[in-house]
C-alpha cells in the first residue's frame, strides 16, 4: 500500500506542476503565437504534452484504482472521484477545444481552453491535498 501511495504522491505532484505551467505559461502563450504558424505549433505541443502527461495520468489512475480496491478507504474513494472528474473534464471539455485549435487559430477557443483548465488545476490540487492528508493520517 505504501508503494501505491508513493506513486499517487509522485504522479499527482508531477501533474500539478505540469498543469501550473500549462495554465500560467503555455495556454496564455497560445494567444501570442504567430497565427500563420499556430496549427503546426499547436499540433507539436499536443504531441509532446501527450507523451509527457498520458503515461503519468495512467499510472495515477491505475495506482489509485488499486488502492481503492484494496482498502475501500473513504478518502481514497473521494480522491478517485476527483480523478474521474479530471478525466471527464479532459475528454469532454479540453480535447474538443484542442481539436478545434488543431485546424485553425481561434482566440475564443484559446480563452475557453484557459478557463476550462482552471477546473482541472483546482481538482488536481484538491486531490493532492487529499493524498497528503491520507499520508499524514497513515504514517
């Protein structure tokens, strides 16, 4: 169980760091990008960020699912609910917006991306607080 909790802490912390950079640096920089080169710039960004984030998101999901299955702990279940909300936000809100941006520069879509991403930023940090609390209680 300790190993899975450590994976939770590490993956959640990593994803919080990435989401902060994305929220405060990457997405706002989309508004400053050369509109003629934006599509290729955006596609390159999506490919790189997917490579950096998708495996860690899977590790986070798998290890948390195993923890919930093994312990049936109420706080871990809450953490899993937060993670499911993050995934839903990603696939229901973020992916379609990125798909729109992959075909044309659209300032309104970029602003949506920035605003939608606040949801994931908040949820990932809330989940990190829950994980820290669990670690504090258990150890």
